[in-house]
């Protein structure tokens, strides 16, 4: 492990290493990754360093002078081969990854091979060689993404992986010089109008996904799609919708928490505007304790405005079954009726009693 840590720190194309001994040690580092069970975090950082198109480092000629060095790497034949081997090795690691979280991280790491240098130089041919190297590697990455997304002709259901790929491809598609296969792959992903699109709406960021659309337009489109979905959810199809949304919530360990804010707002809207649907969602969530259970506070938030009777029922259920991880949801839901300052007129005697019981750990709590 200490050796891996040392390699991780050295794999940054450091100016001193490159200046003194060239690319040779980086070849050894890559071979090390291929033949050792390196901890995931270390492996990812090493791969990302090896795939960057820049170098950095410092030099000091005397005690008063510190020089910072950064710039584009020279796209030599050796470097091209090193990067290609790194891409192939990362792709193989994806095939053996056993969790969606790790697969998503691998795809994120693979995307580093598509990053162009942003450091100017006096030699335009030097930069051109670097750009050509990255574009050629990008074509290889896009081909790998197609195999990952459509292994049997149908798109996979590992939504965080698809989301990471769509995010990268959306950025690539905005480049002035288009790389072969990028636009086609982006179109294939967006043709899916099923549960992946639902995932990207409830647990995604349109700013990342829709680089080809102006922000206000993208936000408006998202709002319209969500309204259409909300209108389509009824008491009759609530069980089916619960399963679909619960499956999205089950990816919570693979997703940045802030990205789930749309899901939280959506659940609160359902609870406020469609309490009968919320009752079905609550019954499933509290019983199964899967994905939506961890977003139940959003249902309480909406019910506080939409159905006090249901809110009371669920508070009683939480107390009876000692669901201590839902206590904060009860307390936070008071703010849905008053914002940052809750009006005393909007609080009932029952609300004050519940709060005191929670604070004192007595009675029902």
C-alpha cells in the first residue's frame, strides 16, 4: 500500500521526473496497476494523472527563486502508447467491477483521456500534436462507451453510469471540432424516453446534461416534463410509479446528494397535491425501507400542507415503530407552513405536544 501511495504521488507527470528521466517510470506505474490489486482510490488518481495532457512542477535555482512549470505534454509515440494502454486497462477494470458506484467512477476516470490541454505554447505544431492525440483517444473512449451502454443492443439500466457518460458526451458535442461518434452516441442516449430519462430528471443536473441548450430553455423543458409526469400519476397507477421512483432513489449511494433535490421537491408536490397517492407511497416506503424510505421527510413536508390527517397518521406510525431516523423529518416539516419563521397561528396544540415529547424523549417518543 505504501508503494501504491508513492506511485500515486509520482504519477502526476511531475516536471522533475520528466526533465530528469522521461516517461519511463510512468510505464512502470501503469504496469504496476495492471499486475497489482491496487486500492480503488489510489488506482483512480493514478489513472487520472496518467491520462492528463499536461505536466506540472516547480524548480528552484537559488533560495530566493521558485519557478512554477506547467504546460502541455509532448505527444510522443511513447506517450501515445502509454495512454492507449491506460485506456484499455481502465476498460478491463470496468468489466470486472462489481458495484455500480465503482463502474460510474471508472467511467469518470476514463473521461480524463478526452481532456485537451489548455496551456498555450509558442509552437503551434506542438499543440496540434497534443490535440490530435487527445482526439484519437477520444474516439477510442467513445467506442468503449458504446459497448458499455449497449452490450446487447439495448441500453443498460445502470443509470448513474449512463448519466456520467451523457454528461461527458454532452460536453464533447459542444466542441468546435467534432469527434467521430460523439453526436450519434448522444442521440442514442437521448432517444430513451423511459426510466433513464426519469432518473436524469429527478437525480440529474440539466446544466451538465444539456450543454447544447441555453440554461433557461433547459430548465423550462425540465419543468414541463416534470409537470407532465406529475399529472400522469394517479391512485390507480401509484404502485407502478412507486416502484419506478423507488428504483431511482436506490442509487443514492452512487449520486451526489444535492442532485436528489429535484426528487425531494417532486415527492413533496405529490404529497401536497395528491395525498391519496402519497398514502400509497408512504405505505410501501415505511414497510420496505428501501430507496424512498430515505426521502420520506419530503413526503412529510408535502403532507404538512396537503393533508394534516395523513401527517398525523404517519407521525403516529413513526413513534409507534421507533423510527428514530425519521424524527428530523417530522420537525423539519413544520417549516413547510411557515418558512424560516413559523407563525404560532399555524401550529396546533398537538404539534407543540409532539415537539415537547421528542425533546424530552417521553410519551410516544
